[in-house]
C-alpha cells in the first residue's frame, strides 16, 4: 500500500521541469494538440508579429479608415483652390429683325459674351482650408489609433491562446503521469497488495485530471476562434500560436512617463484636430453672413451693320442680407464645436484615470505573482516533501497526503493565471497610455 501511495504522491516530482517551475513556464511555449485539435489548426504556428501583419491587411475597421483618407484628401484639394466659386461664362447671340418702311425687313445678328466671378470677402477661404487640413490630420491620427487598438486586441487574444496552450501542456503531462500510475495501482489491487480505497482514489484523480484537460481544451478552442475572427481567417482554420509569456517585474517606464505619453496619445491628437476643424467651421459659418460680391465683365456688338456699336460693361452685384442670416449653419457649427470640446475633455480625463487604475492593478499583480511563486508555492512544495516523509512514518493519512499534492498543483495553476493577468494588464496599460518603446 505504501508503494502505491508513494507513486501517486510522486506525480509532481516526475512532471517536466517547465511544468514545475513557473519561471520556466513564461519562457518556453510549445504547441500541444489535445482533444484532436491538430486537424483544425493552421499548418504553421503564428508569431505575434505575423498576426499583426495579417490583422492589418484584413481588418474591416482599418480598411474603412484608410478608405476615408481619399475623401479627406479630396476635400483639402478643393479647399486649396485659388477661389471657392468657379467663374461663369455666358454667351448670347441674338437675331434682330428691323422694320423698314416701304421695303423688305432687314435682319441682323448681334452677340454678347460675359464672364462673372463670385468673390468671398470675409476670409471664408482661410477657414475652409484650415478646417480641411485639420480634418485630414485627425483622420490620419484616427488611423494610427485604430491600428494601435487593433494590435493591442490581437496581443490580448494572442496571450490568452499562449497561456491556454501552456496550460494544456501541463494538464496533458499530468494526465499521462496519473494514467501510468493508475495502471500500477490496478495491478497492485488485483494482486491484493492495495485496498479498494487506494484503487478508487487513483481512478478519481485520473478522472479529475482528464476533466481538467478537457475543460482547458474547450477554452483553447474558443480562444483560437476569437483570434481567428480578428485575423479574418477562414472558419475552419483555428490558429496555433508560437510565443512566450514574459512576466518580468522590471518595467521600462515610470508612471510619470506613462502619463506624459498618454497626454500625446493618437486618440487625443485626433480629437484636438477635430476640435480645431470644428472651430474653423464655426468661423466659416459666421463669415457666410457677409454677402459674396459677384463681379462681371461683358462685351457685345449691337446695332445695324452700317452703325454697329461695340459695348464693354462691368457689373457688380451684392445680395442684401436682410432675411436669411445663416442662423441655422452657425448654430449647427457651434454645437459641433461644443461637442468636440466635451469629447476631448472626457477622453483625456478617462485615459488619465484608466492609466492610473491599470498601473495600480499591475503593481498588485506583480506582488501577487512574486508572493505565489516565492513564498506560497515554495512552502507548499516543502509541505509536500514533509507530508511524504510523515506518511512513510505513519504519522498522517492518505487523505492528508493527497491534499498537499492537490494544493501544489492548484497553486501552480494560480501562478500561471497570475502571470497571464500580469502580461494582459501590462499590454492594456501600454495601449491605454499610447506607450511605444521609442518614447
């Protein structure tokens, strides 16, 4: 009986090194295929960089933002023209019939040519051009922000797949080890060396381990499917990823540096450009109250053939702003400016608060991971060794020994989950702050 129990209690001692040491867990990743996943996975594992490239080529939101760039560039090209209104040319040809008493009526042809140009006199051209420039700049910043958010979302999904693949590897190794030890237990029970209780405990542990593996496999399928959706992969292709969880406690930035980076995030720059564009559109609508002047120049030939006259004229027309003062346009532009100002202030406040909250969460996760790894897990492993020696000496029961073993296994899973949360939180923090390695 003692030998059988020692086989069960030696599960952790014979697990692979990367499944025992959480520090190795974050540095090495394999791609196991539990539950027959190999048949539906992609042929080659994806790296994070490759996943970013696929997403940027196929993501609908990014494609739409890039397509809108042509519209903004066209608006700027129109606004940069010499004049906003095109000149108008008018050509007139008249056939005039003159009565001649006592003779046949005479017919003569007359013509006139004129050109008119409407001129803006209140600086509308400058407002319009500046607004178009700011809109184009805002769209470019929006594209950059969309690309950054897409990369962050891909990284989040990617990390979850990596973590579950590592977890599946741990659970697969545990199932194989328990299966081999259960076979030994059954043989010893058949030979009468162990009790029915020992055999039942071995089967229960094997069933629990298999159930845990199946649960992780289901979660891994869903995580791969979520990543495939972002990458716009075919429905039958579930990607296998290749990467590592690096939960280093040292950070290459301080909270002050993150706050400074957040203040110049692409999203806030885009909102600032949109505010400036709205301000210039309001100026344009106010300037539209002043009437445009239409200047015309025309030339004509009139009169009978023997006394034809050449006429050259200059005309100036100005509408009187008596009834319509563009109140609707001014009100709409003012509301858009107010909305842009509120949106910019709210976004800046929310980003600042979010960075601070994520920083505090990251610090808590770092401390929790270190505590689990360096204090709790080490003490549990020590308890396991002590309980094994105590059991051999007959001082504790089998239930107590199995409890110590199960605590070690559960704690190792908690360490992996804490490290995964650390990496995910750090990724979210850097995306929220708009941090890049070059800052």
